[in-house]
């Protein structure tokens, strides 16, 4: 479990069109300039809003199901089909000079 996966899961639960994710903790944090492996996985459109059962939040996308447990801080990303296919993050970043 890492802070990046916790932050990414929390972001994905509430993201909508026009949302952007960055992993840095402050402006000089190297995390803003690091490309994490999760960014290469396909996401697809959300299948709806998040659901909640106690402290456990879930949201499904075309290519992944995301779960975040706010009590234990456990996160899971269940990539459908092994996570193969075009990555949304890669397509969006193609127009950004990293």
C-alpha cells in the first residue's frame, strides 16, 4: 500500500470530466514529475457515481473497479482483462511536455 495508490483511489472515486490528478505532496515534491505504472492502465468512462458501505467506497469504470477502505486505508484496483488496452492517462499526457 502506498500513498500514491491511496490518493489515486480517492481521486477516482470523485473525479469527473475536467479533473486532473497529481501525486505531489507540495510544489517541490518529485512526485509531480514521476510517471507511476498505474498511469499506463486503461480507465474508461465511469459506470456511475461511487457507492458507500460504512467506510468502504467503490466505483466502477469501463476497465477497472476501484475500492478504498477509509478505516484501514486499503485500496484495490481490479483491472478488467489484465489492464491491457489504450491508457487514458497516456493519451492525455501526449499533448503535455513532461
